[in-house]
């Protein structure tokens, strides 16, 4: 799927290899796994947060604070 997205933007195999080589030169072979691990944790945290928001939205309004029915407006 990601390859299809990259091909939509006009990136071919040569461009992808060049980008990978530049990243390897900038960060080194030891740093790249650490960067990917951090990226994976960030994506997992984001997904967990999105799931939590969906659960909160699906809950009924039974935990909503009670409204004050005694005060009437003129």
C-alpha cells in the first residue's frame, strides 16, 4: 500500500533508493532502528488515543452532570 502511495507521488525505485541511502548516511546504521522503534511507539500511542476517543463518544450521556431544573428564566 505504501509503495502505491509513493508511486502516486511520482517516486520511482531509483528515487526511493537514493532517499534510503541519504537517510543511512545521515543517521547511520545503528540509529535507524531506534528511530523506527520510536516512530512505532508514537503511532501505537496515537491509535490507542483514537480508540479511546471513539469509546468516549459511544458512551451514553449518563455520566453528564445534572442540569439545574429549579432555576427558571423569565
